[in-house]
C-alpha cells in the first residue's frame, strides 16, 4: 500500500508542483494551505508524512508541529521554509521534526528526504511491533499471590541498577524475570545479553565472557568480543551462575568491583558499564560451604534476591498459563484455539510438574499441534500425567468417600489410557459392563470422546 503525504504550504504553486511530483513517485497526496487546515485534516486522516511550511498565515508551522506532537502517535514531519535559519531548524528538531529543507526546493533533495523519512517511519513501526511481540512473549503470566508479589518486586527493582540474584527450579521462568527487569529499566533500549554458564565448556567460558585476542590459545583464529563487552550500557544475565569455576568467579568479581576486565591474551583493560543479573537453581550457600562458590561473589550478586515459585506452589495459575499457551501456539501454527475440558484440566491441576512452566508449555504446544479435536480431553494427555496426578499432602482428602472417588477416577483414567480409550476393552479389563463404565465415568466427571474409540 502506498504511503500518504500531506503538503501544508500557503503557496498554491508549491502545493501543486510538490503534489504532482510525489504522485508520480507513487504516493497518495493531499494538500492544504494553513496550519489550522493541517490539524483538521490530520484529525480525519492518519498521514504517514507531513511536509509543513514554517511561515503560514494564522497559525505558523512551528505551532502546528507542536500541537501535532502532543498527540498519542505523532506523524512524521519534515519542515520547509524560504526563511530558514539554524535557530528555527533547531527548534523544529526539538519539537520532533524529522528534517528541515529550505526553499527554493530542490526536487531531487525533497524526494530523497521524503524517502528517508518514510524509511525511518517504517523502522520505528517495526521496532514498536518487535517490542510488543517481545513484551507478549516474555510476559509474566499468573494471578496467584506469589506472582503478583513477583511483578510488584520487578516494578520496584527494575528502574535501579541494583544487582539481582534470581532463585528458582529449572523451568520456572527465571529468564522471564531477568528480561522483565531489563525491559522496565533505563537500559531497555540497550543490549540484553544472556550467558548460560552451565552450557559453556570450562575451557571456553572466560573467552565467552571476556573475549580473546587472535592467537591467544589454540583455535583462536580471530579476535572475539566477550559477552560483558557486548552488554556495555545494557544488561548481562548470568544464568546458572553456580556452575562457574572458581577461576572464572574471581574474574567476574573483579568486573563487578571495577567495571573493567582484560580479554584473554590481552594486558589492556576494557571498561564497561553493565548491570549484572544472575540466576541459579542451586543453593549457593551449600556451594559456599563446599568451597565451590566464592562467598564474596555471592554477596556481590545477592544484593536483591528474587524467588520464582515452582508451578506446584501456584497451581491456581495452571488454567491461566494453559490458555495463554494455547492462544500463543494456535496463533503461531495458524490453528483455531482449543478448549481444555474440565476433566483434562483436573489432570493438569493434580500433576506435580517437575519441569515447571517449561514442561507445561511444551505439553500445550504438543497438544495444539497433535490434537485434531476442538476440545482437549483426558485421552489426549500423555500417560505420565496420570501417573503423576496424585494430590499433594497440602491438599488432603476431607472424607473417605472423596479419597475413594479420587482413587477410582485415577484408576479408570489409567485403564482407559492403557486401552487407547476403547470402551469395550476397558470395561472388560476392569470387570464392568460397558454401560456401567459409562455411568461410572459420568459420575466421576470423566468426559471421553466416544467416537473413534470402539
């Protein structure tokens, strides 16, 4: 779709000639003579670019520019004038003008400025879209008390430069917390660099963190910029920090203390300004006691401790997370969003989720891809969910009847799964009449898709 341009100039000859040339370039063009007409036109139409004369009868171009940029989404504006000076150009730029061109207009230069302005607009729109996608992708989902407290803690901590140590089991979302801290900080527009300390071989981690010079060790065929330098003015996230060697820990400690380091093979220090976030699924105090983690580094990193709860500690968030992931993957794979049946949701709620949110997310992705039906039922779920669907000690059964009913439900679900939800075979396996099995399933809230399971 062609871009739309509004020309604002009190000289009819300039309006006509500019409009003609820009239409020849493939743009949709409107033209008005005053600042007041400009503001009225932009209320009705969202123009991609405005060519705005400074000297206009009534409201001048500078005032029109000021009012345009008070709006929520300001248009791209290029100022034009036959009486331009540096002071006016500076003032227009401070008010948000993209560029400033003087009369008599060079048509080639004007077209070039228009193209540059529209390319800048395209990049801004792309950046907004990418930021929105990132915010959605890394949104911290959940309405449980621990997650509300975590979001509040992020809001308080993010604007500072305080170092944060994030605790939590694998798969709980520690990276999401780190990204949220960066996204809501003053460094949001600068790099976010992640280092998985557990995934990098010991002999390479110093080079990965601090860089190296060509020839500094076997295989160093060229200079390499380290992660700390890549994160300059931004944020570095040291994931699984407990897996760093003592030698690497001492170098990281020096960076935290001095904000400078020497690349491998160099005796020249590199100075950086980096906010350090770290995460671990280990108990660092135990590692300190064993002598495998430096106590002084622990205190440097643990300025503000965060704890990300395991999924079993916030089971009320499971339905919210499941629906969130269904929407995410349905959009990604071009599928119609599925509904999770009550019985299937009950299985999800009673599973222990040793892999936490990551495990739930992977399961939902599999279901979105593999389940052809619009509704997810227990027979769509993998067998391991039924084996792990035991009620936790914190949720004891209130009565013998409730306990017996829960056992019967789990037993029947397991037998249905073993027999691929074939009702006849399942009824024979557990010694019930088929009609009795149906009644028992209905009583226990097991809603199976009967079609195709005979």
